[in-house]
């Protein structure tokens, strides 16, 4: 078993915005390792150590205790797929960056399409595109 500092726990927890990276359940930061507590979780090795995985930060995720213990030596990808999920959730910072990117792309695409109606159409198209980009689902 590996001992983690408070800073490491925070990074692991924030990596998925405090949600289980397998099933998406909301986790409680203070309930790490507290089996039976609401939102209890453990640090999970995405690539199991038995399969050559390490305790390096890019291999560590927060997972609810039932997902972590049920996963065994399976890959995280196959466990997420069984839950109908394609990838781990993004951190708040990465999600905000992705949303900004989508908003800009939407505004640009809308403005280009709106240009066929003239300058006013470009403005309206850009605004509509930005709104659609901003509200698009982010995994």
C-alpha cells in the first residue's frame, strides 16, 4: 500500500472533479478509505500494478470503493465501457478550458455560416454558434 500526501490526494481527487472515474458517482474528499461512508473512495491504479502499472500520478485516479475493488486487474477502459462511459471525467480546470475552446469554435463556425447573410448574419451566427458551443456536452 502506498502512502499519499494531502497534496497528492487533492490532485488525484481533482483530476476527475471528485467523481469516480469508472462509474461517475460523486465522491466525498474526506471519505477516502472509509468503507460504508457516503461517497467513500480509494486511489485506483488505472493500469493495475499486477499488470505493470505504477504509482506515478498519471496512473492514479479516484474511484468509489466498489468500482476499485470490483475492477481487479481489468483495465479502466473496459470497466468504464461496462458502465457505458468512454473516458474518465475531466478536472474542473480542463473542463473550463474545453468549454472555452468549444465556445470559440462555435462562434467562428456560426460567423462563417452567417456571413452568407451579410455582416448582420455573421454577428447573429457568431452569437448563436458561441451559445451552442458553450452548451455542448463535455465528457
